[in-house]
């Protein structure tokens, strides 16, 4: 069976940094390659340079940005991704010649999914569009390593949302034989993958045969709105609520909470996806502009109340999405992403799950507590980057990795483009 090492690169909507997972895959995603297994041989992270991060945040939709700035940033971002990949290879004791490919999601600065349509015959009249910075050709040239990128556009061309992308990896790696699972990622945006139980098939890789039956969609804001409110209200002194301590000390603003629950995204049926355009700085500025006191203890108390309310919104929207749009409630919820490290948010998710009607016993745990076949558990920090390494493997093997039941596309597609050095 072939053995290939792929570096998966991921930078999410929070633009905190570039996560790099060095993954050694044995086998492949086609029957002739044999059962797939993986080994995480390296994990590293590089923070974005402070000034470059500020420039990236400034051009993220909705924003006024020049084509010159976007063009320049595309090159700068590509260099950072290349640097992150080479750093990850060196940290794992590997050279460029040991790496089969880099799989880079890029940095999303604008994502405009297609408008809902009653017709099932794409392309829609107004096709969706998306823009990720990070050119695979530049990365391949700088590293000397074949690079796979631009994963979203093929699905969107076929009428799909182009998001979320990781359900393919969730199904392959985390489908359980007897339990219904929800893999709940909480990054800037929160998204769920619903995995019905599916008996493993020895003739195909891991949970690959379960892919046609899965559902996935963005449930709404993850950390994004919380982060924006904290950053704006502290004039950038804090960029997020570490461990949810600020929110835990505040009081829920019932009126604001009711207003936020009325956001039209929550009543939109899947397939659906969202981003900064709906739950980013614009919404945070609108909330803060209403009645944030200018100074003193009253201001600090109100900031804490806003953090509490935004954290409740994330927890409520996750569980409400389960109740509204999933065929059944899951037996297990597997948390991953930065939100899994926020104890207050996790406690609220548990509270809303416990309040679900009818009563349902749901186990709540973290991704790094769940065994993944014979390959062991996946560290929380590695989950997204490892998923893109697997998506890159699918592209190299010419295996479709879009999931029409998730995105709404007319058919599965091989995602991504391949740039060779």
C-alpha cells in the first residue's frame, strides 16, 4: 500500500494563525490502494505577523478594499503559507523531498454562497462566489512541493454552498458503527456534521461508504461575534475572552438575546453557510452602538454582559439547529475548534442540550477523547489542518470530496487544483 506524507494548512475566520498538520497516510481513498490509515507525525502553528493580520481583517467582507491591496495580500499570504509548511516539515524532521503534497485551504476573505433556489438544476442564475487568498502556484514554487488549493469553487459552480468542506473528512474518520454522532466545530463560525451510524465496510476506507448519508451546515456564529464584541469594546486591548472568564462573570441581556435569536440565518433551512458578512464586525458594531457606557465600572460590567449574551447565542444556536434541522438528536456530540477550550461555552451547550425536548441522553466530549479507528485520537488543534490534508489526498487520487447532501450541489466533484513546482 502506498505511503504518502501530506502537510495540511488551515487558517480560519478568526485569523489567529496558520495550523500545520504533517500527516502520513497509508493506503488511499480507492479500493485498489487498500484501507486508509494515518499517523500525525507533526503539528505546528505560526501566528500571522501582527500588521499582516490587521490588513487581512481590514479587507474581509463586508469591507471597502482596493484591488491593489487584495492582489498584494494574496502574494504576502502565499509566502506565509509556504513558510508555515516548511517550518512544519523541519519540525517533523523532514525535508521537502519527503512531502508528497501541501494541502492549503487559504485564507477566506469573502464567501457569498448562491441564493436559495427551488430548482434542482444548477448552475443557479446567480452563482455563488468565494475568495481565498493563498496561491497554490506561489506556495509550490517557494517550497518545491506539489500544492493543492482552491477547494471551494468547484462545488459552488455546481450550485453548492462550497461549505462546510470538512464533513468529507468527518465521515471518513469519525463515523461510528452504532452511535449517531454530531461533530461540532466551533471556530469563528460554528458548523456541525451529522453522522448516522454506519457499519464499517472492510472493502472501503474507514467510514468512506457513509458519506452519501451525512448532513452538515453552519449552525451560526462560533467565536466570531464574541471575539468582535470583546475586541471592539476594549479598543483592541483584548482580542477574545480567554476561557470564557469574562462571559462567566456577566449577566445575560434577555432583550438583546431575544433580538439576536431572531436573526434570519437561524430560520434558513440547510444547505446553508455563513461568515463575517452576517456575524462579524458589522453586527458587533451595531450591538455596541446602542448603549455601551463610555467609561468606568458600568462599562466593564456591560462588556461582560455582552460577552455572556454572545456566548449564549452560540450555544443556543448550536442546539436549536439540532432540534430544527437534524433527523434525530445525536447520541454523542464531539466538540472541536477553539470553542472547545472555552469551559463556559461548553457548559452552556450542555445546559441547552439537557433542556432539549423530549429529554434525550447526549454525551458531550472533545475530539481528542475519541479514537479514530486504529489511528488513535485526533488532537483538537490538529483537526482542521488534518482534514485538509485528507481533502488534498482525495484531490491527488481524483476522488470526489464534495458532499451534495451537505452543500446542495448537483453532483459530487473533485475539489481543488494542483500546482506543481
